[in-house]
């Protein structure tokens, strides 16, 4: 009798197809709802009823076992997949190293006893170094007038002679930089004693005073000045120059040079 019951239970368990959805719903309702206590019914003592009750209990246990096994071993079927939240590390920016520039020393720097290289000067040397400011009876000096402004300038030549001069030519050359335009000229000697011209030549505005024939310049100090406008701003007189040619009792003499900035 026991073997027959066990065989029937195994056949019933193998043939049973559990309804997982209903079982899960029933389990969820059981968890959510209040616990209901049922009054135990008296156990029937008749033989057939006991057998049927045992079969039913074994069937229920087998069904529950299969259902639990199916729930445990069934993979989730929901469309939402859970992925580990792994944030990729942000790579640190790579800063390229600057190229290495090797500076090779020049032969002049490495050769023993070689003189150091001197860069070319961007400005004209001082008049005393660039020209000849003294010759015979003549002494000269060139300067930018202290009354010059940021848009107007006057360049002066001071000439000293220890002897009377029977001929004299004074020439001032103003570099045509920064929109230079003639505004006039003057000298301390009488204006009617000279022929005065102003013209552009060789990239310069040339002011020239020539002593008229038969006249004489007395010994002493005399001044000649060129006046001109230029572009607004500080003007550099490095490109300007002067030259004086004269003749006196001792013969010809000449001086020349540049203009030092006003102080």
C-alpha cells in the first residue's frame, strides 16, 4: 500500500505543471494581507479518508517543491537589466613637452681671444663720434630745440668762427620720416645776406643757406635752424645731419655732425 502511494505521488509530481504566476500572486497576497486563522477541523478517522488526505498532502508538498525549485532556478525575464555602475576614469590630459632647442655657440664666442660680437646700432652715433665738429677756425654743434613738441620740431646748428668768413654754406638734412613737412627756417645773421632753399632730396628735407658773393660773415657765434611738422609722437632725430663749408683767411674749412636730443 505504501509503495502504491509513493508511485502515484511520483507520477502526479512528474505530470504536474505549476502555474508560477498564480503561485507568486498568491504568495504576494498572503504577505500583504492580514494573517487569517482557520479553525482546525477534526481529523476523520475512517480509513479511506485518511488515505485520500495523505495523498493530497503529499501532492501539495511535491507541487510546492517543484514550484519553489522553478522560482529559484528561473532567471529574471524583466526587460530592465541591472548593470554595475562603473564610471570610467577620466584620463589626465597629456601636456606635450616643448621641443628641446640646442643653441650652438658661435665661433667667435668659443674661440679664445675672439672679440665679442657687437649688434649693429639702431641709432646714429653722437655728433662728436660720427662727424667732425671742429676744423680750422670753425666750431659746431647740432641739437634738437627744447621747445619742440610732439608734432613740431626745430633742429639747431650753432656755428662759432674765430676768423671772418668770405664764403659760407650751411646745410641741414631732415630725414623724411613720420610725415615731415617744412614750416620755415631762421638764422641770427641778416636774412638778405643769404640765399635760402628748402627741397626734398635723397630721402631728406634739405635746408640750405648760401652766403651771397662779396659778403663776409664776422667772427663770433651764429645759429641756423630748420623748422618742420611731423606725425604726432616723439620723433627720433638719428637720421638728421648737418654740414658747414666755409673759407676764411686760413683757407677752406668744413665741419659736420648730427643732432643731440633736447634736454
